[in-house]
C-alpha cells in the first residue's frame, strides 16, 4: 500500500516561569507518506483457515518550519523554529487463524504476532509480542455486517491495547455506509463514519 497526508496544525501554549506566564502560538503545514508490503498465504484445515504473514510498514514526514509568536505581558517576539523530519517503521510476523461459525454466519479470528519498531516515539528499537481477537458477522439478507476487535501488544518498555467495533450497511449494490468506534489504552475514544460508492 501507499498513502499520503497533508494538513495544517495550529497551537496555543502557555509556559509558567518566575517572570510570569509566557504564551506561544503559531501554526505549520505538515506532510506525511506511508508505505507497506506483506507476504502471506492461506491453508484450509477443516472449518478453519490459517494465514501466516510477514510484512513491513514505513512512514516519513519531512522537516518543516513554524513561525512562533511568544508574548509576556506587553512584550512580544516572533521567531522561526525548524521541526525535524520524522521517519520510522516496523517489521512483523503473524499467523491468522479464522474459524467459520456457521450457526450464526460469523467468523472468529485470532492473530498472534511479533513485531519490532524503529524510531516511532517511545518504540525506538523496541520489539514485542501481541495478539488480536476479532468476531465478524454478516446478515446478508439485510445487507448488515459488523465486527468487534480486541488488540493488545507488550514489549520492551511499552504496552498498548485497543478495542474497536464496526457496523456497515449496504444501501445498494455499489453503496454502503460504515460506522466505527474505538478506544485505546490511553482512554481516548474515536468515532468515525464513511460513505463508500463504487463506480
């Protein structure tokens, strides 16, 4: 896969010192590129499918500059600060096993994995292991599908976890509406929705 992002970020910060509170504000434009590749296979074993997979992910964001205006009372000063380029990625290996739950037209998925990270914040040079458990169901006669995933990973000086759910409904042969909700171990909650149309 290949991807890119561009955006503008504004900030307004306050620093308390012995001389008082210094306010700093500014904005900058950021760019990012994402790439990845994986190799996998599939083997059927009765009512389950086993999919071993190895891959690599990479991100890059070039350096950029931001104009900062600092104010202390009636005193102001404007300067430029260079934000360093950011790059990093991960390599991983995992084995996905899917069980076909025919009684309610659902699939149970279990994916243990090992991964190593480079230059991703506190994950610089860290390796760890983790797993994802997911349940995915589809009621084709109603055009409704949903899924629930629990993902966790533990490694050298880091740990993370996330719980996410998705719901999708077909509006026609080439249209669907999708909703997502996720919660990370940082107690952050994310909500999203998309409308997809195929041409």
